[in-house]
C-alpha cells in the first residue's frame, strides 16, 4: 500500500526593509576588514559583539611623548614655555650663527640619573627663540660701510637723530643742516682738529667760505636685537671727495660685531638663569 505524503504550503519569506539591507552591508564590510589604524599609531579591531571598538594589545609600543616644536619672538616667551615643560633632561643650546636659542625639553638624561643615563632622549619637544635685528639697527646697518651723497646722508642723520647718544641729537641735526646748506658748493679742503674732529671747507660761487665740523665718531643708543634693551654702539664718521667738488659721507661700525656676540650670549645666559637649565654655545650636528 502506497504511503501517503502530506504537503503543506511553504512559509512566506520575511520582508527586509532598505534600512536593514544597509545595516547588513555595513556589518559585512566591518567583518571583512575589522582592523583600523588610528592617527596616533595605535591599532583597533571591530569585534562581533555589538561591534565595539577595542584596542589591540602591543607590548612593544612605547608610551606617548609630546612632539612639538615652537618658535617664539622674545626671551620672555622662551622662558615661559620652557618653565612649563622642562624636566631634569632639558638643556639650552645657543647658536650664534643662526641667531637661535633653543630649549630642548626632552634632551638625553644626564649622569645624575643612573637609572636612565645612557638612554637617548626623544628630541621631539623644543622651543626656539629666533632673534631678529631691531628696526633701529636695521636702518643704521643698511647705511653702514658705504658713502652717500651729502643731501641723502644729511637727511638720514636728521630723521634718525633721536637714536644718537653723542654728540647730542640737536648737534647731529645741526650738522645735517650744515651739509644740506653746502649742497651745490665746492669742497676745498679738510683740516683735522686737535680733538680728532674734522673741519670740511666749502666755497660758493661768490667765494663765500662755509665750514662744517664733523665729529670723529658718534654713538647710538639702540637695541641690537628686537625686544631687547638698547646698547651703546660706536660709529666712525667717513667722508670722501668726489667729482665736481662734492663730498660723499658715511660711517663704519666700531667693534659692533663683538657687541652683537656678547649680547647674544647675555640673552642665552639670562634665559638659563630664569629657567634653571644648563646652556651651551654651539649647535646640533646635522
């Protein structure tokens, strides 16, 4: 007797919405490539249970360190930043050739730290003061070492007479106006006075003689570096007779380069005192 087989109608398939389809696709994509590299170098993985983001263990990974190189414009800012982040490893390096004073905050440990001496510092965190010449020094330095036409140099002296310490600013203005008055006259002679000053004699077309006395030297009270206190700089007057009876004028620095170096060292030394850090004059080898 043949066995009777009963059949039933198949159950209807579940209806899947568009949102559920998108969620399924996202889940599949996460499972296909579950490992994610973070911007700081740490690795994470999506796990199936609710797809929580879990960090992968890494026994070889070093602890995070500050990595920042800051440029500042004055010594006070250098000191403030260094005092906030310095530790027993920190050191100041002053490079005169580059006009930079840098506090390396994660330098190598010194020999007073026996547990870590010999290890290498990260050298990723520093603050650097980049010194710039002051506006006043830039103006005078641009005129130095060259001779200029009488009218041009006289105008420069008058415009910048407030920077002069000796002789008085009023005297420099008077000298500049004397030179302006002799423009167009003919240079005749020069006499060196007992005090080292120079008397230049000019003659007009009507044979009127005019004398202009210029000092052998003059001093300036101006800062060498931006944001620093003024220095007393010495300049030597220079002149030269040129064609057509005219005179060209100028000046030269007197030992100013020594003062630039000395003031640079003073800035570095003061920064070291205000931070309690050791300092060296030199530069990092590249």
